[in-house]
C-alpha cells in the first residue's frame, strides 16, 4: 500500500512538473508572463486549487476510510447541537419536539443519511435552515462514500494482470481436464469394441 501511495505521489509530481513546463512554453511562445495579468493569476490559482482538492480527495479521504466515518459522526453531532440550540430559543407559541439532544441526534442522523422519515421536524426558521444544511452535507458525504467504494472495488493494473493470469491458468486447467476426460472415454469405448483378429 505504501509503495502504491509513493507511486501515485510521484505521478502527481511528474504531472505537476509537466504542467509547469507547458505553462512556461506557452508563456515563451506568447512573449509574456501568464501571471502578469489578474486573469492569469486567477486561472493559476484555480488550477492550483483544483489540484489541491484532487490531491485531498485521493490521498486523505481515499486512503483513510475512518475520515469519512468521522465526517458522518461529526456532522450528526454538530447539526444536532445546532438544531437543539435553535429549537430551544425558537418561537414561544410553537411546541418543538426537538428540545432534547437525543431527539436532535435522531433528526440529524436521519437527515444526514438522506432518509428523512418526517416523524419529527424543526419548527423554528433557523432550525429548518440547519436541517437543510444537514441534508446538503449528507449529499456531499454520500458522494464521498460512493467515491470511496468505487476506489476500493477498482482493481489496480497489477491486480488486473494477476486476475487475468489466474483466469488464464484456470482455463488451461479446465481445458486439460476436458481433454483427459475425452481421452478416457475414447479409450474405454475403444476397449469395449470386439477384437477383430485376422490372425
């Protein structure tokens, strides 16, 4: 696993070096510095930010599934606390069932996991905004979880080559077994034939 991470980091650094080389070639061909204008600096910053986000997703989240679990649990507790605060200080005329922390945990867990039973719901405006934010965060974490699951089920090139070799060996063994069964049947059939002797 460490070797694979090292190879991915080396590939990322090589890719970044190639991007820098292409940018330098482009600047020299255009006769100016790409970062001399505000637009050039903004584009360079956007490219760097996208590279940083990609690196974050691939290195931190993909290699640490506990990070996603921590995100889920942290989100449930954070949004539970927010909803409880807003519901306790909400409108006095409306009785909110979300004044107790366990009820808020239930609402947040159901909302972050995108289930949304509707058995309890916030009545204050800020409580509803917090629940909507929890749902939006749930969409993001479901996307990250889907990314992780595809990342773990995807075979690396060496794993794919090994699987292909195993399947090929399995086919060869099956072919040998089928050929041996065919030869045995042919021999038995030949042995049962009456002997035709001319002499």
